[in-house]
C-alpha cells in the first residue's frame, strides 16, 4: 500500500528561531563583506599598505589579484553545480566569520 508521506508541521517557535538565526547570519555576512571592503579601501587599509611599499609592488599585487579573479570568472562554466553550491556556502561562512571577528573588534575598542 502506498501511504502519503506524513509531514510534520513546524511549530511557531521553530519557525521563529529559524528566522532569527537566518537574520543573525545575514547580519554577520553583511558585516563581514562591509568590514572587508572597508579594510581594503580605508586610508590605512590593505591597499594603502601595498602601495606604501612602492608603486611597483602595489601594482603587481593588484594585478595578481585581478588575474586570480578573472581566472575564477572564466572557469565558472567548468565547475559543476554542486561545487558552485559548496563555494557559495563557503563564501557565506567565511564572511559570517569575518563579520563576527569585526563585530568583536568593534565591541572591544569601545
């Protein structure tokens, strides 16, 4: 006999907690991306440190990063969908971790 699958209804508390965790993760990822961009382009940021050692060294480092980015962009057709899902999850977790670090640094300096 074929019985229809019994689906368990989610409780209101479970839905609320899932929404709350999703909101926290989204806030951490946003803080991680924003904090990384700030650390990259700030007057005392990573790019300023690259060019502080000389124009040639800074340009070489930026060109190397650009070449790596273009290489990833060009190879996107060769990567399977499951691998792309893994990379997107990795992006979320890395930037959520960065957002947590930036948030702790912000709280420690006040």
